[in-house]
C-alpha cells in the first residue's frame, strides 16, 4: 500500500546472500524480510525509522549493500 515502507537492499555480489540468510529465520513481528538473487526486500509497516530490519541487514552486509525504498526504485525505473 505504501511503497516508501518497502525497502530494497541491493547486494554488491550474489554471494553476499549467505550473510543475510540467517535473518530469514528470525521473527520480525509485523515486519517481513525476503531474499532475492541480488536483493533483500524489507517490509517496514511502521516506517523505516522504527524498523529493526534495515540495521540488521546493514550489520550483516557491512558496506556491501545500498538500500532504497520502493518508491525511489520506481522513479529510477521510469528514468531508464
């Protein structure tokens, strides 16, 4: 419903998936995490600032990730 609450963390390397996989087994309440081949999808229904998911992904990946909300991703797509 709100694309600003869906984050996409783009992995620098496909092999970085393995560092995020343990987060899939954790319970995140109303938040959700999904793993694609080169991206991690984070649903933050209470907003990004209240979410623990972005920090957990950043901690797992270090500097090997860049994250944008879905609204921004759609704007970038429209420019291509």
